[in-house]
C-alpha cells in the first residue's frame, strides 16, 4: 500500500505547520506581491542512534523534528520562457532566478560552486526525472512549469539536522504538486526513493536516512528505518516510564561542517572505505556481492556482505526461542569476528597496493572502480576501524530498538535510562575512535552533559561539528533543565560570551517527534 504524502485537507495538518504557514505566506506576498498557491514543508531530523550506517543499508533510529523547511509556491502560467525564482528568508542566501530548459532537459547543477540554489536544483532534478517516468509524453521533451518560491527554514544549516534533505524533500514535493495538481498524491515511498539520491548531484555519496525520516516522520513517534530488503520506516512511541518522561536534548556545537569542502577526506572517504572493506571481506570468504546500479557505490556494501555470507554458510537456529532481532544481533557478532580475523592485521590502514592485492586486482582497476566515482583524498584506507564501527553500530541500533519497543512494561526507570544511555555513549566512542567523525567541541559538549546528568550523549548526523543529542528526562524528577543550564554556562557562554537568550533557544532544542513532508 502506498501512503500518499499530500494532506488535501487542512484539518490533517499538525498545529505546528498551521502556526508557521501564515508567516511564510505573508513573506511570499511581501516579496512577490501576490498570494502563493500552496505551501510545501519537510522537517529536519535527529538521529538517536545508528551513525554512518545508512549507506551500508543497516537500520537506524531517527525522528523528525519540529524544525522544518517551508516553501510557499506560486505556479506561473504556462508561457514561452518558464523560469524559477527563489527567495530565502535567511539573508545569507540571496535571491536566485534561472530559466527552465525548453526542450525538457535538466537544469545544470555545478557541484564545484557552493550555492543554496543547488539544493533546489537537486530537488527539481529528481522530481523532473520522476515526472518523465510517470508521463513520458508530457515531460520528456517539454519544460516544467515555472514557479515563484519563498523558502523559510528554522533548521540550522550544516548542523547535522539535515537542513539539506528537508529542503530537497520540500522542493521535490512542491515541483510534483505544481506540475500534477492536487489530484495526484505522490507516495511516501516514491518521494523517499527519488530524494535519497538527490545530493549525489552535488558530489556527496550519502545514504537515505535523512530523506526517509523527513518524509515518513510522525507526530510523537520515532522511526525504525530499514533499507533492506526494502526501505521501510516503522513508527514507534517511546515507552511509558513510571516517574519520568524520555526526552532528547539537541545541542549544536556551532561548528558548521561544510560537506563540500570536507567530503573528499571525510564523508565520501568513509563511503569508499566501508565499500572497499565489504569487497575485501567478500573476496576473503569467497562470496559475491551484488553490483546494484544507482546504489551508493554500485559495488555492494557491508550489509550485502553479511547477507551473502549467511547465504553461503547458513546456520540453523532453534527458531522458536529466538526472535529475528536476536538472530541479527548474533550475526553481527560473527561479522565483528570476521573483521578481526581478516582486517585486523592492518589496523592502522591499507595502502592502495594492499587493497589491490586483497581484491586480486591491479592498482589501476581499483582506482577506476572505487576512487574515481566521488572525489576523495587519503593516505591509507582504514578498513578495520571503519568496518568495526559499522557492524557494532548496527548492533547497538537493534539493542536500542529492543529497549524502546520491549513488550513488557518498564519496571525501573533508572535501568532504562542507564541501558539506552550506555548504547549512546558507546556509539559516541565508536564514532570518535573508530570512525573518526567526532571533534573536540562535540567531545566537550558530551562530557559536560554527562557530568551533569545526561544518561547518554553523542554526535548526531555526519559529525565533524554539527549537533549532539543527549538522553535526559523530564517530569517532576527530570534533569533536562540541569543539563541545559550546564551546557549554557560551561559551553555556550564560554565559546560565545555575548550569546543572547534568543540565540540560546536556537542552539539547544528539545523537540517533539514531528510530522513528515506534507
Ligand atoms: P547529515 O548530518 O545531515 O549531513 C549525513 C548523511 C546521512 C547519514 C549521516 C551519518 C546526507 C544528506 N546525509 O547526514 O545519510 O549518513 O550523515 O549517519 O549526506
Ligand atoms: Mg545534510
């Protein structure tokens, strides 16, 4: 069944979206002197646990937040030269205008220039691709309809809360809506599928967590997002505790992680390291990985390796006694043993020659197949550390899911907080030491929060700056205020002595799980 994304009826919209709409509509009117036809929105997300494993197809545990991107849109009449005009409420992003090609070809995206309109173009591109697939006779050789757009977001940029994905999802939804009208409702599955690959046009080899969360978000629910065998986002509520309410506090390091400048040594390099690790393991244990067009690297990933390994060496389970999650946790333990066994000799890294040897190919073949797909720079490839992070993080997600969705009521609040918090802390340790995606500011914020009562503290999103997430409690015995105060006094007032109260409200967020794209 496909769940449509559009809310055709205002009563379905959450209060929050309705509250924010009048302002973006007013801003639109001020800018363009007319009323917009509709507003499309998509939220940011915070990932509770499961970092840097979406692009290896392991499941993650995020939730959509109340901060979102709103696009107020006016559909222009069909005329000879359709164009797009973009205005942003954030004055750092100046107005842009560009024409839509008359022959139905795509607008050019130049990934070497970092301009905010590139994100719009990515959303436009994937929506156009989708429309061409749906109605070739209408969209193959004909232009899209022109638009005037006013964009307004309260998701901090470059902070690991997925401002980029929220923007792209809101844009793709708006373009589909503008061209097909209200009678067509794109499904959440399609909107996720097309937006997942949109940032690839900007040279970032990302996975699908952010888009899936932005699209599937549900009020008061976190999501268990699976990528294999198919993309699936299952909403769940936090468990009821005896005396506390579970809260996640989000604190921004204020360090902006600029993906474009750093992707070659950070994000993209990690994607290549884990893809290489998967192929080295596959070669070692004599299994073949699928080469899937349109997947992140088209060369198979660590999840594919795990599946192929168990297809080749099946184990029988005394099935009655174990659930699927327990079985997968055990499989991941086995994967960690294989990592020790076959990558552990070169803990500090493989050279290109080492890798070529392990893959039985030439240096040139390896370079062609892996290193020329997305821009990267490195000295050595840390296959052992990266693979160890991925398998152990995938295991922590499943353990966290078990805690969150346990059938039996939670008897002891403290035990829940300790156990979930420990998984978050282990995740941070692994991101820092094995995946090397933390930074000193993240470390400072996490240790300050932990010393002041947080049960678990970690980076969220890609890392190298951006935001952190902390497990705290609210209610009569809650500690959320104490942790907040400690972060203000010991971090924010130290790094920005003149920070205002309003700014503080933006850098420390406590957000309820929110509704996805609409
Ligand atoms: P952020 O922090 O939003 O850039 C990135 C990727 C995710 C995921 C996380 C790490 C994009 C759009 N998103 O998130 O797919 O891999 O890092 O878990 O690049
Ligand atoms: Mg992003």
